[in-house]
């Protein structure tokens, strides 16, 4: 039997045939193509085939396949809301904070996708709400960057710190202002200590607040709109702009394009 068939059986959820193939000596760690990390377990988890997942785990399938490279079986199960599969993987020893590409945890993946239910599931299983990826970004920063306000609120409720500033000066508040978040979101961030740190592409929070017409942050900063307007119109030094672009380029290289 060709090894690729095992992956087809796992993907389709044809568990009896899968078990027979394993008993006949099929390689449990067979991948979809040379150089790929995607094993039968990864495909079974992605497609929510619980019986196939259990059969593969019973044959000691490597549940860490893809760790540090891409979304693992656990990450894919969570993103596709196959929670019984996710539970089976946790029971088999998978860490709820198992990392994928760029050091991103399952919680960060869920935040990027705006999967609020998945975020709440992970938090209920003890996920680290403040795990940082390779560029220092958290799930909360990811949710704000992609404009997922309900997801962001759930993260903050679950213990996420909105005051974190990542390696490229991004923060929850900066992205919330750039994305014209609802004022309720701005107020929530301020109430939870987000403060006025951070920037987006060289624009300070004061500038972002001024240009977005958001009053909530101005009140937090204790400044009047006129003071912010003055700050927003100050000419930036060329070297600062170059530093900002350099940091952004480094981030793109570091995260492999996940954020950019």
C-alpha cells in the first residue's frame, strides 16, 4: 500500500481502513510530500476525524509534527473548532501552548483568525494569555491588528495584558486606533492599563487618535484635542522613519509574513 494512502484515509475519516493499513505496516509518520511535516495525524485533526486521530495516537503518531514550522494537528483542530479532537490531543500530552510558525501559540493563531469561541476554549484549558511570538506580539495584539474586537474583549477578560508593546512598537491601543475600533473597545483597553504606548508605521498614538477622531484616548492621555493636533503635525525626523521601516522589514522576515 502506498504511504500516501494513509493520509487519504485519515483525511476522509475511513478509520477501519486506516487501522488495517497501520496493522499491515503503513508508516504512521508518512507525510503528504517530501519535506512536508503534514502527517496523517495532522490531516485527521484538521478534518475533525476523531476516531482516526485516536487510532493514530494509539500507534504513537508524533503529535508535535509541525511544531515551530506551521500549524500543528492541535492548532488545526482548534482553528476548525473540532474540540473533541483537540481534547484527545491534550489528553495525549500536547501542550495547550504548543507553538507553530514564528513561535505563535494556538491562542495567537485563533486571535489572528478572529475565532472567539476557540480563544475561549483555549483559555479554559489554561492557555497562556500573554504568550509572545518571535516578534514579541501577543494574542491580544493580533486580535487588535486584525480588528477582531469581540476576540480582543474575550482575551482581556481571560487575563491578556493590553499594555504589551511588541518588537516593532505595535500595541493593542495603536492597532485599535488605526482600525477605528469602537469607542467601547478604546475605553476597555484604557481601563485595563493599555496606556498610550506604541505606534503604527511611525504614527504615535496621539497622531492616530487625532486622525481617527477618537476622543477616548485623548482623555486617557490627559491632553486636549488641540495639544494632540499640534503633536500630530510635527515633522518627523527622516532617521526615525528609516528606523521604523527597518524594524517592519525585520518583522516581516522574522514572522515569515504571518503578520504582514
